[in-house]
C-alpha cells in the first residue's frame, strides 16, 4: 500500500472505541478502501464531517499496517438537503449501499464513481428520490454489465407492446405472454415498463425532473429492478427494506 490523495465518497462507517471510526470510502482513483479515521468522533475533529457517510471529500490516506489511515480531508459536498429529509436520506443511503455491495475493494471504476456522485447531486437537487434511485440503478447495472434485458422476449425475440410481460431474475430478462407459461421465478409487469427503463437509461440528469412516470410504471420498475438486483447480489439490501418501511408510514 502507498500514500494516496483521492476524491472519495464515504459509503459507511463503523464506530471504533471511544473516538475513532473505520470508514469504507469509494474513491475515484483507487476504488473502494477501508480507512481508520482516528479521533474523528472527538468534538472539533477535522475528520469528523469527512468521515460521515454521504460526504464527498478530497482525502489524504496514509498506508497503515492493515488499513489506510485518513490523515487529512477537505469536504467538497456534504449534501445537506439529502440529510434534511428522511425519505431522501434513506434513498441516499440506499445508493451508497448499492455501490458498496456491487464494487470490490481496490477496483477503481471512475464511471461508477461519477455516476454515484451525479445521482447524489440529483437527489440533493430535490428530485423525486424514487426516480433518482431508479435512474442510478439502471446506470450502475449498465456500467457493470448487469443490465436487465427488457426490450425483447428472451425466447422469441419479439418486442412486447400492450401486454403483461414476465421478468425472470434468473434469466435476466423478459418472456412475453405468447411464449407459454412464465418462468417460475418471474415477476409480472406491464410491457410499457421497457419504455420507461430505456428512457431513464439515456436521460440526461437535468431532464429527469421533467419526466413523468405513472404510478403503475413506478411500481413495475421498482419490482423488476429490486428482484434483479437481489438476484445479482444474492441478498436484499437493508436500506431497500428501510425504504419500504418509510413508504408504509408516509403513503397518502
Ligand atoms: Zn416470446
């Protein structure tokens, strides 16, 4: 290991002893790293804010015996609006958890970093957090090569139009209604979901706030992407379950 200077977003933290933390930080230059933030919980510590999840900073990291040691940090953005509201903070934490689950230690991926940072700025800008999350899921899956195949039936190649389609996480795509019995693991959705997912895939961030997603399409996208991600990771994400809990309490 060597000393590094990197742009990083803190994904998670673990409290250690009375005053320290271990942070997991996703850096643009060196990928995901674990680092000790010594004394970061002491009042007035210069590392306090920078070692909080959902913070984007310029970091100086010294190589230690087992871990990096965070020596200096200059906060670039702490996303105050995301932190201000429970639904947006829940979605913000979900984006972090998604990246933490999908990327391996010390595997740099500047596209994933830029996409995460962009999604956090989108959330910070006050866009519907659910749409920001779907947007980021699609970008992340696409960058990492896990994109679900939703345009054409995997069996017959037909592009379904106005029907119910079956999405199979194990197959990573859809089967149309003409192709017989749906796969055992499949989740049903309206064929139009493909249009919405494709639109989100190519959307420029400033355009997101003008895009309209009917309630049914939101539900279909959420279900398909949730099941697809769960299959890829082989587990559900805690923050996704927390979002469900909040949705239950805040639904109108
Ligand atoms: Zn078919």
